[in-house]
C-alpha cells in the first residue's frame, strides 16, 4: 500500500448539509447502459433498434434506456482542410441525426478531425468535453489520438509507392 499523503475528513455541523457528491457531467453521465460499436475490421452496422440506415459513422454509442445516441465521425485531413472536412461530415450525417430524432431518440453527431501531421482540431476537444471527458484524462486521450494519427500517417506516407489491391498490399 502506498501512502499518498494525509487524508482529511470534512466535518459538518449539526443541522447543516455536507458538500454534495460530484455528479457525472456530460452526455455519458446521463445514463448507465451505454453500448458502443466502432467501425473496426468489419463494417459497422448501425443499431437497428434506433433506425435502419446504410450510413456508418466510425463510432456509435447508445443508451436504450434513455433513448440517446452519439455518433462520432473521424476525419484525418491536411491541417489546412480541417474546417472544410468538419462541415462536409456534419452535412453528411445531418439526415441520419434528424431521422434518429424523429424516431424519439436524442441524437448527437460529432465530426472530429485530427490533422494528418497529428494536430488535434478543436472539434476533438469539444467532443470529449460534451461527452464528459475533461481535465487530465481528456488531455492524455487527445495526446494519444494525435500521436497515433501521426504514426499512421507516417506509415501510409512510407508505403505510398507500393501497389495496393482491395485494401491489401500487392505482392509482385
């Protein structure tokens, strides 16, 4: 067991109320039954309990109990095209967001951009905040995202001369 220093007890006088316990903030703090699907290694199928669509945001989080759905769409553009990319993805998923709302779901779509050289756009910072991920946790998560994006972009740059067929490297 490590000792992290002294701990203090806050005493409350008779008849007074103690400090309120911190409540979870952000969208994720509004429900306890969140589920998540991500478009990794297989094509994501949007949850049919929400709506039927061919669109596939990169990440879908949903709470059936509170009828809330969060869609996250990641784009890795040139840094100079971050704003344009944000608007394009926002427009692309607006109809899906509207459909979810019409079906009784509270819906959010968060387009997020990380520049191909690892620059995290404001949209990523805002999305984490809106979800309730703040402080040092948010800062560390964004640092990891930026580092991984830069690493993946570098890998793609180094492979740019190789021939690719159907998502796989062609073997001569």
